């Protein structure tokens, strides 16, 4: 089968951003139904490249070609939800209102919910529902798993795997990328390299590429050294020295200098565990907690010892933050006892970025007490030097925090938290917006940290790499603790996080029951009828199957005119493309009809 032409292709695209180019000869092609990751460091220009693909940004040079009729949908890092209700928002673009309603329901949202005061997870799910409802040919997702809980992430993965459109996704979530992608576009050194395999193969491939580049730079350096010696010191060269040879040497030096600029800057992360805490950090015995009629935690017992790396996982709203506050002694228990260890010196990195005001400058955030220095793990350091450790430029120090990207704001939170000695680190969603290189550095730091770590995260790979034990909450008051990380928990507690059929994605409501141990999962009940989305799609495809054959016949009759091409080439081209689209739509409608009818038969059986 011949390869299908790409939906969008960039050829030798260049874009200037300040004194140095952001893109310097980018080539990129996105084929129909491909699921591609776009990876690169924070600040490499991934979001800008996405906007170039969509045509929202014009390149300074190069070509962008788009297959006629290609429809785009885009979910940015920070979606803006508008309209009176979520349904108004989701139907405000190219989506039919019924389709928008169906996708909102699929993502666990009430279509009639007012589009204000939404949580981060609700905002993300609403934006995803809107994008899916628009039935694009190419869906672009910028950090789509941020603020989503594990259940919503798995739902998104499944929908993407079943989708018939192409996907280009920027994400730091390795487990997500491992599951959904079939190729990788790597934005590095202002150009794009493409791996025609999924993200699982990326690390080994990237390491090989970087080794080859490092060897190339070493060879260039040795060549410059040899040529410099010959040019300046050799008696023969002094006699025959010429401008051409001088220009060649200068060109090699300029090439090396440019390559050195492109070498990635390393984060200088450090953490001081300070004074050692007591052997016991926290002990909960028979602790329960509720708010009003809602049971957050049923009676539960656990013990956290010095040096433990405890992960807390579960749906949004399940009570993870409540459990953290109980472990820190910041909330009283309704029943049971809480005992805290001696000499605890905790630092809490909050996902809400509390304490960062949009009009505050980076300098103000790092020096809340004023002055030009910061106490870093017991030693005074100039604020500019400390900011540089976290890859901030001196020119950014006086900029308001509102101008920082999500990744930069998270690095700022890390800078503030890690400056203080702490024998107990509590990190609430620390991976949001961070690039993979920063995540790797953070993991290396935490692996060697001598204190105790409590990690709240939906990043399954991050939890697997760090956790020595995992506490899961299912949103119905049940808790279970498992040695190891996310994969260990999942293997030993199948179905624990599965919500009841009536519960929305991201957490169920309260359910009565006793004990801190999870109840045995009940078998999934088959729905009695088709989902709302499938029922509406069935109506639509049946209508298309009635109308499209006549539409195809009309186009074929037009094309049957032997003089049409000579008389009006543009009309011939329009009729040809319209006929091809109608045939493709009919083929898709018939495939969808068959799939939904099979579902109906299975439900009836």
C-alpha cells in the first residue's frame, strides 16, 4: 500500500526569537492516524512548533503544506473555559451540540455545570471533550495529563488508541507516551529528528544520537587544535599562510562555539536533609476523617518511618491532600490517634502554587524577606546565582511570574522548597509541566535524599521509580497500602480504583461500609443499553448511509463529462476531491454502523 500524503508538512522552517533562531531548518510531517510525541527541553519551542503546525504562527522562512480540508483541534497547556455552561463551551467550535454533550459525559462532566470555578482536572477534561467532539483530522495536545487523575488519564489513553484521527502530543508523562505513541519527533538544537517507533524506544535512540554528536564535537575540537598549531607555529605554514586557510579555521571555531551553545544546560539541584528526625515520622491508628455527610477516610492504620518514600495515589477529590495533612498533624482525626515523630522539619511543595502571585517577580519569590541573597541550605547565595542553578536567566529576575511558563513556575517552586533544610519532603504533583530532563534530575536527587519523602502524584512512571510503598484511595473512603510503586499496587489490588458505574471519572461519591481494607471489587455490570454517544452516532451513520450514495452518484455524473477538465480544471478538481471525501465518509459510516450494531448484539446477549 502506498504511503498516504501527510496531513501537514513543514519543510526547512525557520523562526527567529531574539538574537538566536528558535527553529533553524525544521522538517516535520504528520501522517493520517499517526500518534506522535513531540519531545524536547522546556524552552525548546514545542508549543510554538505546535502553533506553526496549526498555522497560528507564520515562519520567517520555509514551507508549510496542508492537505485540503484538514480539520485541527488544539488543547493548550492552560485552556480557557468560556460560556455559561460546559455544554456551551464544548459546542462553541466545530462540534455538534449533541456530540459535545456526549463527549462531556464520556469525560465524567455534567454538561449543564456552570463553566466557572472549575478545578484543574475539570478544566482539562472539558477542553479534551471539546476537542474530541470537533472530530478533527489532527488533534494537538499540550501536556494533556496535567491535573488529570489516573482514571482520567487511562480513559484518555483508551480514547486516543481508538481514535481515527492523527495526534501530536507534548507530554512529560512517560507511561502515557509509552502507551499511546507510534513515533517520536525530537526537537533539539533548533531542529527536529524523527523516530518511526513509539516512545518506548526513544531513550536508547536519543542516547545513541547524543553519543554520536559528542564524538563529532570531540573530533572537531581535535581538528581545530591541530590546525591552530599548524597555522601559527609551523615554519612552512608561516610561509604559506593565506586568508582562505584563516577563514577555514575561523569557520571551524565558529561551528564549535555554536555547538557549545547548543549543549544542554544542567539543573544544579540539591537538597539538605538537615537534622535527622526520629526513627518514627508519623503513625496513624484507626484514623478516619469526613466532612459533613461525606466519608473521606474510613478507619485506617499506617506508620511512616525515617527514610521511607511513600506515594499517595487515587482519583481527584479522593482525599489525598486530607491524608497528607493528617500525616503532618495539620488536621485532627475524627476517630483514632495520630502520633508524630521528633525533630520533624517538613517542606511542602503544593500543586496549587500557593504563595506565587502573578504580579510578583521571580526575585521577590526567591527573597520574600527582601535583599539580594537567599539562604540556601544554610549558606548565603546571591539570588541571581541561585536562579541560574534552576536555568533562569538574570533578565528574568525582574519579570512578573505571570510571564513564566508552567515548567518555569514549577522550577521556581522547586527552587524555593529545596533552599530550606528539610528532613521531610512533601511533594504534591511535582511533575506537572516539567520536561523529562528536569524530571530525571529530580528523580536522581530524590533517590539520594537522606530524609523522608511523601509523594502525591498521578505520574505512574515517577511513582514506580521512587516509591518504597504506596497508599491508594478510591474516593469512597477505602484505603489500601502496598509495598512498592504504582505497578506493584495495581498488580496486588486489581479493580480497587474502578469507580461504580454511576460515578464520574475522577472520583466517586461516598459509600457506606466499614473498615480500612478495600472491599472486594464487584463484577462490572453490563450497561442495559447503548451509551448516549453511541446511540447518537448510530442515528448519524444511518442517515449518512442513506444520503451519501446519492451524493457520490452526483459527483460521478459531474466527472463523467469528458470536456469538464479542459473547460474548468478547478471544477474537475473540486468534484474529484468531493467524491473521494464522500466515499471515505461512507466507508467510515459503514464501519461505525457495524461496530455499534455488534455492541447492541452483545448487550442483548
